[in-house]
């Protein structure tokens, strides 16, 4: 979810994103998302459709809801 929020805000031209997480696990998830975006997806110049394809091939799966 963190990765989607960061990517969506970037595509929308948002200059600053406030991300609130609960505890260390939330911060680690956010940091992991940033690393994936920067290292595995590279610069997002190809547009939303190409970016969606890149994310799809990464094979993410839905987790279990925590009720939020």
C-alpha cells in the first residue's frame, strides 16, 4: 500500500507526501517501498501503463486485512 501511495502521489505531481505509520514495522514497510521504487522500478518516465506492467511482473499478492 505504501508503494502505491508513493507512486500515485508522484504521478499526480504531489511535491510532498505525509506518510504516517504505526511503529517500526510501518516505517520498515515504507522504506522497503521506497527502495523498490528507486531500485527495481527506476525512474517513472514511461507512464502509468508501463509502470503498472512493471509492478505486475513483480508478483505481489494481497495480504490479510488488519481491519483498516
